C-alpha cells in the first residue's frame, strides 16, 4: 500500500468547503477505503485543532478529532531525528516567495522523507520548490491546483 503524507490544508479545505474541497474529499476517501496509507506528523494535530479552538467550535473540534481517529493514520511524533532533518530543510529550502520554509512545513517534510512516504499531498504552495519526494495536490499536480484554485500563501 502507498504511504502518503496528507498535509493539514487538505483536511481544513474539506472541513471548511474551500475551493477544491471535492478533490480533497476524494483523496481522503482513498485513505478511508485503505487505498493509501495516510501519514501525519504529530505537529499536524495542532494545526488541525487550532482553528476550531480559536472559533470556540467544540463540536467542529470533536468532529475533526473523530475523523482523524477513523482515518487511522500512521502518526510520527516530532523527535530528535525529525528535528534535525527539519532544521536542514529550514536552512536550505525557500518558498516560491523567497522565504525560508516554515517550521511546521519543515517538520511535515522531514516526517514524509524519514518515513519514506511515496507522495506528500498538499495544497500549500510553500512546498513547490521541494525536491526528493513527489509533491502533489489531490487529484492533480500542485501547479494545476494553483491555476484552478489559487494560492493560500
């Protein structure tokens, strides 16, 4: 089975029905059906839960937690190995806007590479310059996603 890291934005795009949410839903359906093995970094739980806590949407928070549990992802905690690899990425990878890759994105990328994920699924254009791992948007290439739905960053 194909191990794929599914970036946080895909979950939130679907939850908030942002443009392209149907494609995000199709990707997550593949994970629910067992067609792909989902991988998450433990830092993504913070990213997933924060918008609901900020909005005091406890029902939405509970629903997100249940969806993550049902997905049965492999979750990699941030450990020394992840931290060191993330530091390497933060100091060498720049976004298309010329900024250094953000801390959470660096940790997510380190998780995907150290766990040997075949694909990092994202809608975050900050991953556009990443090499060494296949980076895709749900149902299309990341560049195609940007053309169709624009950039969140």
